[in-house]
C-alpha cells in the first residue's frame, strides 16, 4: 500500500459524487424547463378564459330573447321558434 492510496480513494469518491451531482442537475434542469413550458401554456389559457369570462359577464345585463317555453306552444306554434 502506498501512502497516497487513501487520498486517491477519497478523490475517486469525490469524482463519482460530482458526476452524479452533474447528472442530477441536468435532469432537474430539464424538469424545470418542462414546468416553465407548462406554466406558460396554462398562463396563456387562463388569460383567454379570463377574457371570455369578462365578455360573458358584460352580456349578463342584456335582455334574453323573448322565446316562449316549449310546453306553452300550441299546435300552430313551432316548439323551437329559433
């Protein structure tokens, strides 16, 4: 046994740990990139839904069309006047 062997083992172990850490960083970086893509898509969709909700809320005050209910239609009145 040489006197440098324990230091060499320690260096080798640190190199292995460093390699695993680099691989984990690459994996996590990919995951973060994917999550950012998903968040961007969801943010865009949320914005579209908010715009649609605002549009629908503005139309709530409008008068609904005057359509008689289907059960009140007589034989000469079509059940679906639209």
